[in-house]
C-alpha cells in the first residue's frame, strides 16, 4: 500500500471529472521542506512561523527570521509558500512569555493571542513583517494572518504591512510589492461574517482546529472533553460550507489547513462543499490525493448538500462511510 501510494507522488491531483485540486503542506520549521517536497506538495499552505521560537528563550532577530523564510522559499523551488505570522500567546510551549512578558493571561485561547498579540507588540510584528517581505524577493511568498475577527483588525494589519513595506523602500531593499495577504478563518465570527474578509484580502485559509474549538466551546487540548470535539457537528459543517461557497462566489481562493484537510475519510465531503485547495501534514498528501483521483466533484456536490441536513454527527459519519466505500 505504501509503495502504491508512493507512485502517486508525480501523478496529477485531479478528480475523475477533471477538476484540479491543489495539495499543499503544513510545516513548522525550515527542516520540514524536504518532507513537503517528498510528499509531493505543490507548495506550503501553512508555515507555522511561531515554531521559530522553539527551544530558545528569546525572540528571533530580523536576520534570523529572514534566513529561515528564505531557506523555506528557496527550498520549495518556485512553489508558493504561505507564511503565517506568529500565533503566539496560546498553548504551544514556545516560551512566548519572553515576548509577551506580563501579558500572560488566565484564558489564553480567548485572550491576547496571535494577531492580537502581534498588533499589541508592534515592534515584534514589524520585525517579522520586514523579514518576510525581504524573503519575498527569493520566491513566491504569501502572508497569512491568524485569529482575525474584525474589520478594523484587518485594516490595522494591512496598515502595519504597508509600514513595513515603506521602511524597506526607504532602504532600497527589494521585496514583492504585490505580496498577497490572507486570513485564517478560525473564529466562528469570521466564518459567519466572511464577506468583510473577502472584501479586504486576497485569500482565506480555514483553520478548523481552532474553528471547531471555538464553535463547540471545547478546549482542543482538554482530554476530558475530547469526545465532544467533533468535526462533523452540523454547526461546524455549516460554517465550512458557508465560508467555501462565499469565497467561491467572489472568486477568492480558499483552503483548509486544519487537521481535517488531511483526513482522507473527509476528502469527499470537502470536495462536495466546493473545496479545491487543501493544506496538511506532508505525510497525508498522497492518501488524500488517492481519494481525490477516485472522486467526482459534480456527483459529490448534491450528495453533500443532502448530507448537511443531518443533525447527528454519527449519521453523517455513516453516510460518509458509504460514500467512501
Ligand atoms: C487551525 O487552527 O486549524 C490551524 C491550522 O492552526 P493551529 O493548529 O496552528 O492553531
Ligand atoms: Mg489555529
């Protein structure tokens, strides 16, 4: 089975009815690029840049970050690399207290996390943006912003990016002027009011790990409620379907980069919702590609529409099993 999958590495990722599906890799460190390429990724859909803090007590300098981002984009040899700005202040054991100091809080999942922390720590954010922009002259980089929920946060973020660009121009430092900026959709408010994202940004990436946590009020790291953490809850599926359909209507690219994008049992469900871009752990890419190559998007759309009417995740799972058999 492994060797059969390996043979799919160079196969085209398209469905039986000829729809091309982009398969990208999630990475955490520059050293993961080899795995991404080995898995046959067409690009990096999510580079979790906060992992640059791993195993160190301080903030990586602009040059250290620049080196890391350049290594990734050069390593991907012309393929696009989506760099997510720091998602600090939450669960990852990355010593963010060294940056955030006294800002550490009692309920970090609902606190000063991700873009909220970056906007509050403008020096840290400018350093990161400059490093990413400088690396953008070496390949195709896109900027992805975590945990946005409000229009004014998007506008503030875009203004911060403009500031970083202006300082680089002042130093005659080249960068990609047309760099695309996108948002993680991982807060229910963002999925429901997705229009305000679509009007301001170039692309969306749905972070289902957090979207499920916040929709169902289930701490994603709490074992005691893990059995309630269900990607097939109808509310979660409604948010996914709404986000994907809304983006498609205005021709804004949308991908899913949460764990469920890498589950081949859910591939047909997502194809039926209209998803055309997936980003996942590199080890999952070939299994998902195999499922894609055996699927028909036109057939799946009406089946999935019916499936979205079920109230019980168990029923939906049953139907999916049939669909996958
Ligand atoms: C997500 O929330 O789905 C996601 C991809 O980001 P992270 O797991 O890093 O929070
Ligand atoms: Mg997230």
